């Protein structure tokens, strides 16, 4: 592996013009294809194998004339004070509102609440359904303005008017501010790390090219593969972070090789052969974690995971080819200004290389080496403090409540939330989450009437609507309103009870199929699907990554402690998410409008992405330790060497990833905000507590046992030269443990 990548790095360095041209052609080609591609499809949601999905498919088949793709708004109207909405004056105002709504662009129909019996029992509140000819994403500004103006006019007349539904415009929009801020912080960190504008710019440039190709490819294939506009969100988030980090490690290794006196092309080759090998395997772990989302069997998550994995693959290819090509254009300017003069002449001779190595050995221990020495002297204390600290942060995760976003979880000042609350107050808490019972039988109408009769006796049912049969008379629908709200545990119990009764109802009524669906039931099915997939997903991802890390490090304990450290990181991150987004801690600071249940998709997203990123740091840091160890260093010396060369770079990489993810906290989309915060917290915990503290502490306690591998397993596993041992017959002098650092390891 190292030999192949080293040759690839040398080729890219020497044929830099050709390599850069090929990548630019790829970027332009992908961008051109994206610009000519049809518009991406609208967001769709499906859950194969669930009862809700079977009911939805049946309704599409049996009720073909029912439009399910048009946008809709539910306009709620309440009379002021103690007045009745049915009074002649208020009724006239409502009818005027309905007339204004019907005149708005793209409106297909407006239901009259006085004809559809959509008036509350106390006569104070009514609601009207407004259906549109276009989908929510296709509604024009004129259509939104028509709805807003009609509501404003009715409010001026004295009515309380609010609206919900997908036709109501959400003022919040993702403006890209977070991504720009993350890139700006990354640039500052890179500049402080490298001390060179050229070196700082390379990771940013390569990351943006990789993300540009990935996002353009997703857009170009959107209509063909059914990739909606939101599919690329995860790809953008992960692609930026890993693209910067992967280039950062290769540029840093190139600078180290130059400092050791190597010729420029050889330094580029060795950088790609060693750090590039770590990048390849780190990228593979991220790809495995993201592609593993397919196990969940939710097409939306599968598409997001696979497209993000493809973007990471592009980032890896860019790092091992485009980065060394750019180094070829600026082989010296990539160094810090104070170090450039000694490398502007001819390549160093062998004797000069030895002198350079001695000078490097006499340099003062950097912060990474001093920190490693501190941990090696007090490993047990560091281990206890780190584990207890992460365990404390993880405590709120025990109170984790999962749910999906809806109008009931929006900010209290939004019109959607106000409409939701008005309906709950006037029609009951279950009105916002009705269930749809689908009855299929030869005489669907008669069977449905028998089902209605029995459903009225079920505890927890507030109301049962009339049965509506299709034109063929073989399928009927019954609307069931629970007595409790959509997110209540009692409503979930009711759904399970109705489904348990379905078999007996089919026997007594002669129905062939009875299905319980609706939005509330769909949310329940979705949460159950995620719960059922969590353990298989963990087993697949952790198992494959464990085997991969065993190949890289030739050890059983190193992959094991990497996996255990990941569990600590993700638990602490979930605890932080619960504290902020569920309990409301620091909600005002982070712009959380309405604390509530954590989104059901977050834990599995967090597990997948954090596992991949955690393995990134493990591979980057420990591979340098392994490299020193196989070249003869003692275990403690190997740890100090790993931190001397990799500690600062890993810290910079973690700060960069944190800044990129933190930028998404500024977005208004709740899911993006939540996952951005969770990933930022997880990166901080994993990089600075697990990898920078617990890992060296465990190495200190385990000693040589950390690299133990059974002989029979060593014979079976293929040899992968990640350490670059085959790149030269002689060990690199600078990798030997400096004499002045002997006090750090004893």
C-alpha cells in the first residue's frame, strides 16, 4: 500500500500540470452536468415493510383520483373574546376570508367549514382546508403572498387567524452562513498551524474542489437516482470536514519530510505513502459508517449515507493526487517563512541530511511531546478523570426522548404552532394527529361500519368519523381521532392496540385487510424501524472497522480500545444534545426556539458519522506511533513520537472539524442545527479527551501488550505496509527518539 501510494505521490508531484488539469476538467464537467440536469425531485419519504407504507401504497392503488402531492393549508379561524364564529357577523367575515383564499394563485379548492362541519362544539373556532394545484416546493411567491394577505385582511376585521400545513411558507431558510464561517475559522487555524498562506490555502482549496465535484455529481444524478435537494446536506457537511483534514495531514507530513532533509519529490512520495495510507484507511472507515446507513432500510437515509460516502471517496482521491500536485507547484512556499531559506538551493546531500536530522533532534520538545510525557507519567489519573468526565456529560442521554419534528414542536410565535394550539384547545389534543384505518373487503362500506362500531368502544379513542369507500367499493377509510396528542405515549399504545385488534376485526367483519396508518402511526413506525436497525447497524459498522483497523495496526487491543473510546464519545455527545435540545440548557445562546424530543434520526446519524471521524483520529495519531514502534522505538517512545509529529496536527484537524460542524448550528433548519451541534461536541470529546488523553494513557498501561496479535492471526492477515517500511532500506533518522526527550518517557 505505502509503496503504491508513494509512487502515485511522486507521479502527481512530477506531472503536476497533468494531474491538476484532470481534476479541473472533472470539476468543470461535473458542474456543467449539474447545470444541465433536470430539477431534483421533491423530498419523498417511505419505509418499506412497515404497516404505514403498506396502507399508503394501498390507498394510491385504490384511490387513484385522490391527489396526494398537492400542497395544502389548514386555516384556523377563532372569534374574538367569547363571541361565536357562527354568529351572522363573524360567519360573513369567515366567508369573505374563504372568497379571498379562493382567489389566490394556484389554489385548487377551499372547503367551507360551515358545510363540512368543521366547527368546534363551543362554536368559537372553525378551520378550512385550502388545497393547491402544485406541490409545496412548486408554490410561487404570489401563492404564498395570497394566503398571507387573505389572513391579514381577516385579522384586521377582528378574527384570530392562523394557518398550518406544507403550503404555509416557513420564513426560516438555510443561507449558507454557517458553512462560510466554518471555512473562515478553518483558514485561521490552518494559518496558525502552518505559518504559511500557501500551506493554509491548500487544504481549503482541495476540500472545496472535492465537495464541488461531489455536490455537482449529486445534483447531476438527482433526477435519475431520485436524489432530492436535501440529500446533499450530509455530503456537504462531511465532505468539507474530511477534505480539509485529509489534505492537512499530507501537507504536514510533507513538511516533516522536507525538514528531515529529503529531496522534494521524494518527500511528496513519502508523505503520500505514509500519511496518505492513513488517509485511505481513515476514509474507508468513514465510508463504511456512512454506507452502513443502508441497513436501516429507509431510502431517505440510505441515499444521504451513500452520497456522503461517495463525497468522502472523492475527498480521499483528491488528497492523494491533487495535494501532491499542488505541492509540486509550491514545494518551498508551503513551508513556514523562517524555514524557506535553507531549502531554496539544491537538494541536500546525504551528509547534509544527517546534519538536518541532528538539528531536528536538538529542537525543544513541542507541546504534543510534553503532553504525551505528562500522560505517560500519570496514566491512571488521566484515564480516571477522562472516563468520569465523559460519563458525567453522558448522564442526560439516559433521559433521551425521540420524536420527529412537526408543527407542535415549532417555535411558539410561528403561525403553524399557533394554529396547532388553537386546534388542540378547540377540538382536542388528538385532533392534530388523527389515525387512518383502511378496510379492504368485498363490501368495504358494510365492513367499515362494523369496524367503526367497535372502534368507538376502544379506550383512548375520542371520535370516529364516517366511512368513505372508493369507487370500486372494495376499500374504505375511517378517520379516528385519539384522545391524546400525537407525541404522547398513550397515543402510541392506542396504535399498537388497534393493530392488535385488526386480526379479530378481520374475522368478525369479513374484511381481508385492516391497516392502521396516518402521520402519527407513520412516526411510530419510523421510530421503531430505527430502533430495530440500531444494533445490526452498530454490529456491521464496528465489525468491519475493527477488521480494517486490525489490518492497519496488526493488533487486537488497539481496535478494541478505539471502539470503546467511540462509545464514550458518542454517549457524551448524545448527553450534550439532550441537555441542550431536550432540556433547554443554553437554548437561548444556541438559538433553540423550542426544546423538545430529539429527532429520531439523530442517534443513528450521530453514531455513523462520529464512528467514522473517531477512527480518523485513531488512524492519524496511532499510525505515527505504529510507524515509530516498527522502526525500533520503545512503546513509550512511540507514543511521544506520535504526539511530537501528530499531536498538533490532530488538534488542528479537530478544531477545523468542530468549526465546520459548529457553523451549521447557525442554520435555522432544526435537524441541521441539532446534528451540527452533536457532531461538533462529539469531535471535541473524541479528539481532545479520548484520542489525546485516554489513548496515550492506555498505551502507557498496556506497554508492548498494546501491539499484541496472536501468531496464527498474524499469519492469516495480509501484510499492508501502512508504516512505509518498504519505502527505504534505512530507517529515517529523525524518527529515532531524541535524546533530549528521554525525561518524557523515562
